[in-house]
C-alpha cells in the first residue's frame, strides 16, 4: 500500500547501525509515517559492507536515502524491495559523493537477479551492477522511477529491464549497458536494455550506450505503451564474443516491438552501428512508430527495417549497411531521409568509433565525439 505524507517532514542523518535499526522499526520508531500519518520523515543511511547494504535495502521506506561508500559489494541474495516512495519523499540508492561503487552478483545462486525494484518513486544512481547470473537490474510495475548514471555489465541476461503493467513515468538516463550474455539461452535473450511484457505511459530512455550485448541493444518486445528513446547509441550487438558454439544472439540495434503488440514508440536522434542485424527495426510491430533524425551505419542487415507496419520516418540517415539503407513496406511513411528522392547524403566527419567508447562527461552525459557527425542541421543524429 502506498505511503501518504503529511505537511511537515523531518530529516535525520544516522550512523549505519542506528539508521538500519530505526528503518527496521527498532524502539517503536518507524521511518515514513509516525502517529497516524501526521508527519513524514527522511533518513540517510551510509553503508560500507554488503550486510549493511542488504539490511538497508530491505528496510527502506519513503524518504530513505542509502549511500554506498567506495568498493565492491557481493550480495548473497537478490537486492529486492517492494517499498514505495512518494513524489515528495523518494527512496534513493546511490554512491556516496563521487565514489566508485560496484554491486557484483558473483556470489548469487544460479538464475538470480542482482537487483529488483517493485516500488514507486525510487532514485537509483551512480552505481555499477555487474556479473549477475541472470538479469542485472529489474524494475517491475514502478511509477516515477529515476535510474541515472548506471552501468549494467557482464550479466547473465539483460542488463537493465523495465517490465510489468503500471510501469509509468520512469526515466532511464545515461545508462551504459554492455557485455551482457545469457549462456543458458546461448545469447538469445541478453539485451542492453529491455522494456518488455508490460504497459505504462511516460517512460523515457535517454543518453544510453548499449553495446557488445549478445542479443539486441534495446528490445521493446510486448510492451504495449509508447516508449521514448532519444540521444542513445546501440552498437556491436549480436556478435559471438563468448566462443559459444551454439550461439543464437540476434543483434538489432533497436528492436521496437514484437509479440503481436501495436504501439507507436518515439525514436529521436539515436545512432546504431556495427550490429549483426538491423540498425532500427519494427520487429513486426504494425504501430505508427515515429523515427526522426536517427543514423544507421555499417550494420550487417538493413539500416532501417520497417516492412509491415505504419512507421513514420523523417530525416534519418543510413550509410554503409550491408542489407541496404532501408527496407520499407507500403504503409510506411518516408520523407526527407537520405534514401528518399532528392535528398543528398552528407559526409561524416569521422568513421572512427574510438571516441564513442570514451569516458562520459562529468555529468554522466555521452562523450564528445565527431564520429558519425556531419554538421547537418536537417538529417541524421547529432551524436550527443
């Protein structure tokens, strides 16, 4: 049941032991609501051991901020919470200051997720989730989540997942998700980010780098509400980097649907390159997907594959894709793209992708690069 808040809030900064004890209700005090809901409280918990982290996540309530000191944490069970924050008293899980923090799933049982959020109004930021035996970070039926400056790497299934009905108004910003591979499925399931099997409006992905995953960079399979994807890069997906003799990874940059769902996702100012299938594809989604100012370069199949639906493509740029610039059906609307009549193809300033792997800027945004930039104000991704 979602917590409600009163008019007055009180903030406390507690030691690890005291904060975890208070959050757990020790001494008759409960963080979140006191005495009939008249007053909401907030608490900052600073942790430095795995046991402290596990206790703090388990005990979190509206208004709790959990800060992790530098180091690598090895949970022995999935970090999971069903607690709800509120719009004015969020639950926050983050690194302490600018310290570097990794949460590592190497000690989890086979098939375990590393982290699972089932509540509303969470902020999770400035953390790495790695080496899970299954999914790295999963958010289920959450409202108002902010997931910022995260890394999900080398997990045993998709790095970052949004799923479930009621998945509404979540922001995924500046995610790096790479090297994810599901050995049990021979690579056919592990995406950089998956928004799957659910519904809910207002979800946005921006500033992501989704690369070197065994399956797709981004996968929107059976998510029945529009998702906005902008200013993101998907590259190097679908290659067998794990010497799997039965490898089944696909490798689209952006897989924009599938599973019989009709939905008009919005895809603006993104880039896809060096993927083993298409750069951007409807994946049999017949909805009116909107794609503006995206770039597809050097993918093994088509740059843009929209053969069956009612997608609307404008000012997109495709160069050097082995399966053709685009494969479009009769119901697709195409205008001002470089495969359309009378539209010229601007030259790239650089086709050297080295700088695309560089460190992000201090605010977590994508690194500066001239790769795949053209200087055009009318066509293709601006690569920022």
